């Protein structure tokens, strides 16, 4: 028997301690940037043009791309929804 093998009370050989299973990731934690791009493509044209204008005129360079703008806008909406739920 190897040194890292253990024998439990029933005499069954087991390899070392078991590791805890990894918790499942939430869908938005593994979201691909292509998802955001597809979301953008489905926007009505006036809204998309307005968003592009905001990004182009951003004085603070807060939004480096249209995708960054949408990500931040989506996060703000999520926070607003959370606040509604906790009231």
C-alpha cells in the first residue's frame, strides 16, 4: 500500500482526501463578449445610434467602446432591479 492511500473502517482502500466539488459558475460569470455584441445588433437603430453618439462624445473617455458602454449600462440596470427587489 502506498503512503498516500488510506484504509477506512470497512477496510476499503481509498486514495488521499477527497476534494470539495467546485461550485457552479453563474451564466453571466462566463459570458462571452459575443453575447453583448449580439445584444447590440438587436437594438433598434435609433437607440444604437444614440449609444454610439454617447461613446463618441464621452469627454472622460469612460467608454472605450460601444461594448463597454453597454456593459456599464446593463450593470446599472441590474443594480436598479436589485434595489427594487430589496425595498
